[in-house]
């Protein structure tokens, strides 16, 4: 299929990554984005070694490392600050040969956007593709790829006669970016937990972090945002000093409330020459830590199978078979961790999902990734 035309709907991480990788291999790419500019939604992104592998294939990993931070450890605490568990990120990095990088979305997307522009690909902004317009894209392009997100994927809606409804998992996240006193976090991801509540803090640079405050809650979109933010301050007012510093120093413009959804495992991701990838196909909860990573893997695997198979149906079927189990495993891990924290039956002293051996985690994350 080399040299043929690919339409990509959605200019998020997965969409732009696919556009870069496909263009590098000689495909002619058109990228459509509903917004008027690149989205930088989310306070921060952690790119684990599987994501950094793909970014290396794209030739951008050094730029990403220069802009991001490299946390070396992850500690789980209770709400009083007592350490419950610890995970050696540096060991994972050594075993895989790739760094783990925490980065602001604006920095990650700026690198991807610049790389795409250098390849001569322009993003068609303010292009909200409708379900009916996908039928025309099917005729105009050899392949149509939906990388248009978990909540309102138009391409997913086109593929499924009965709309796939994202599943609310019973908790909210309030996310933001904070400036801290240097050495507050000591290059360690801090994960504080109590029954039905969690406060996670991820360092980027010595004085910069992103964070998420989460707790069990029903969906209520009529309630003013300021009420949610006030409740956050009240809920976590007695939590350890790192939490207090974060809550005193966040950038108000970065503050965002999210009712956290994922989607169930789907029986297929394509029909004819229309395909979904990333969150449109297999959105995990943020508790999986793998949303961006799996979207990047999708982009890399898809280009590989397109190069290998001239028959498009065989290529897309092979792509699904290669990706479904690993993507679904990330979804399952995210749900299990969320249930540990946010359900009434939570056992807060249990080891987190990363409480497997470093070698087991390396095997899971790096499965299917090779040159």
C-alpha cells in the first residue's frame, strides 16, 4: 500500500504520530482536526519505555527527553504520608534501554507538530468531519483512520450502528500544573491514597509537576466548577506537605475537571478501509498510565502492517490481532487500580498494579516492539 493516500481524523498524539510515521514511509497523508489548533488537553503525560521506543523510531526521542523530566522512582503513600509501596523506575529504564519521561502536553505536541510540518504535512484545522462525510473520505482515500478520542469519536460512530457509549467509572479527576520549591519531590512520582480518594503528583523538572486529585463521585455537570474545586481543597486539606504545596501553587489556567470514562473492549476496529486507533478504539483509564503509550504503539504497528501486507483487509485484520490483547490488558489494569482506590471495597494497602516485578513489567510493556 506504500505511496497511497491516508486520511486521519484527529490531530492528537496518536493521529499526529501516525501521520509522521506514515509520511516517513512514503504515504500521502491528510490530517483533519475539528479544533482550530493543536490540543494540549491534560496536565501532563508520562511516556513509559514502550512510548519512548516509538518516539525513537520517529526520530524525536532526544527532543522529548530534553523538554521533559525523568522520574527515577514511584512511591505509594497513605493519606498520612506513610510509604506503602515503592517502584524502581530506573530499573525499568535499564532493563528496556529506554528512559521514562514525564512531559507537559504542550511540549510533547509542539515537538510532534514541528516534526510533521518539517515533513511537509499540513493539518486541516477547523475541519469537524461528520459521520456522513466519512463515506466520502472512504471514496477519496485508500485508508481512513479515526484517531478522534474516547468520548465523541465520529469514526467509531460510523463503524458501529449502535453507538459505543463510554463507561463512567465512578470517579472524577481534577488536574493541573504546579510550580514547587526545588527538591520537594526529589524526582519521585508521589501517589497518595485513601479509601475512595487519590492524589497523584508527577515531577517534570525540579520545580514543576503535574497532578491529579481524584475521588468517588456521581456525574453532576450542573454543579459549578468552583464548588468542585472548593471540595478538593477541603478533602485534601490534612494530607501531607507535598499535597499542600501543590494545592497552594497551581496554575489556575491549567485546572480542569474530568468525569473519568473508558470504553469496553470492542470486537473490531475496522470495516472495509475505515479504522479506529488510540482512545477511539481502546481508551483506558488514567490509572493505567498507558493511554498515550498505547496510542503511539498503534501508530507504529499500523504502519508496519501496511508495509508488510499489500492486501488492506489482511493488514487491518492483522493489526487488530496484534494489538487487541495488549491494549485490552492496559484497559483492565486501569480498571483494577481504579477499583482498588475508588470503590467501597477498596483495599488501600494492596500493592498497585505496578507491584509486579520489573522484569514482568518490561515483558508486558515491550511486548511486540522490535526493530
